[in-house]
C-alpha cells in the first residue's frame, strides 16, 4: 500500500504541476476577468489546489481500481460506478474552474458549465452515497441480520429465519 501511495503522490505532482500552467493556455481568461492584486494570490492558490487534485485524480485512475474492486466484492457494477464517480469528482475541478475563467459572464456558457459539471458532480455524490450505504450494510449490518434471523423461533413476528428453532 505504501508503494502505491508513493506512486500516486509522484503522479499527482508530475501531472498536477503542468496542469497548473496548462489551464490558462487551453482556456485563456476572458478579457473582462481582471482580478485585483489582493485577489490574485487567492486565485493562484485555488488553481494550484485544483491542478493537484486533478493530478491526484489521474493517479487514482491509474491505481484506484484494484482497491475499489476489492472493497466492492462481487458487486462489479457498483465498483465500476464508484470508480468513475470518484475519478470524476477528483479530475473535474481543474477544467471546471478554468472554463469559468474563460467563459466569464456569458450566460449561455455558464448554463453549459453548470449542467456539465454541477449536475454530474451531484450524480457522482449520489452514486457514492448509495455505494457507501450498500457496502456498509453488507459488511456491518447484514451479518447481524443474518445472525438474528438464524436465531428466530417459531411464531416470532417479522422473522424469516434461516434456521427455525422450535
């Protein structure tokens, strides 16, 4: 695990740093976007955080699948959707913010950005919430339920026993 984390950190930096400088090249800031000298450091730090998060997302794409697959067990579709959701949540901040800077206040462009990123991020959050509860109930709650049902007695209400005890 430590080896994987080291590789992921290396990929995060090797991808994140260039992404910081590529953003304004791919999406040049709109001419009307002119931050003040006081605002500029905050925007640079935010851009660096987003670029490094995207770099970590790329590292997760490279190394996260085996861990997700193992955590999800036999639930392959759940594993796949959780993997895509986590990847999307990590990678999309970088293009999202750069598109906002490039778009400025063009309302049509803002609507596209809102649907492309905000709605899909909401969907990813729902997928992860469902996956979390699904895996949690399987690993924590289900063994207790199975045990309780195994110890049911005949005539006990709301009991579907695995083994009926008279």
